[in-house]
C-alpha cells in the first residue's frame, strides 16, 4: 500500500500519529487508509496509533482510532473497489 499523509510522527512513548490537513469535509475512509499504511509499512500496532484530522480554516482537530477489525474491513473495502475498477 502506498499513501502520502500530510504529517506522520512518533512520540517518545512509541505512539504514532498520522495527520490529514483539510479545508473540506472529514473522510474517515481516508484516515483509515493512512492507518493501514502506518500498520503495514511501519509495523505499528493499532493500539499505538491515532489518526488526526485538522481543519485548516477553523483550526479545529479531531482524533480517531481504529481497531485491527476496522483496518481489516477497510482493506477489504479497498480490494473490492479495486476489483470493480479492473472490470472496466
């Protein structure tokens, strides 16, 4: 999987944060892709990560967490979508 998050950092307690800066609406699906990237590319346990969205205009932010089940469901959704696209 390839993803380009806006910001990715690890704190001293080995907790990782992947951040999406946006001027639009929140996309939990996009945050899940970033979390999958973090789990697969960097071998980060889901319990050690958070996905953060920050709205540029308002300065507001929201944190999300994903379980392994959430991430597995997102992966299935991505693979299903890819299979449909390959039919065209």
